[in-house]
């Protein structure tokens, strides 16, 4: 397997799938808290697909491999602890996937599974760390702001 094929697989298959499952983690958390509307968006650019499955709105954009975002709403609005729960479920889903992939790798050597393992570990770590760059911020940053707001 050459490097170009591996990079294409990472960018076009592993990254979008891992990001999708990260966003599903947020959506599941919102659903357990009785969200009235949940929208999962994959990528940027022109919207190429919009579907609703099990009351989950899914929008896929032309550059589907560049990030994801989940938005949910509920009345009454979420409490602080509920927002923390929703925020943490995205990275936690990547951690759980990485754990299962690690268990699989104990019995079987597979480059793509190993690449998926490391990408999910990376998503877990990078999203749990509180980072803010301009208007972009991680789930960890959201949790940090929720915990520290009102403590000054």
C-alpha cells in the first residue's frame, strides 16, 4: 500500500467516519435529554444532501471531510450540567471507538484499523483539551467555559 492511497483513505474515509461518530455522540446525548431538534452537519461548502433519520437531521456538504458540527435545541433550554454532558459525549464516543479498535488490533494487524485507532485517539485528545482559535473552539473549551462561568 503506498502513502498516497493511505492518505486518501485517511482523508476520505477514516476522518469523515470518525467525525461522524463524534457528532453522533453529541446527538445521542441531546436525544437522551429530550432535545426537540437535532441537526448534524458534516463538512463545509455547498450542501449536497439533507436527510432526516429517526428525527435526526443530517446535512452533508461538498467538502464532507472537513469537520462536523451538531446543533440541538430544547425548551426549556439545557441546564449547565446537561450542556457539559452533551459536549463531553463527542470526544467520549471517539475514546470508546478507539478502545474497541485497540481490542481488535490485539488479535489482527491491519493498517487501516490502526490508522482509525490513532485518528480516534487524536480526536479524543484534541477535543477534550480546552482550545479556542478565533471563532473555533473544542468541546473541552465549551466544558471549561461552562465550569468556570460565574466563578470570577
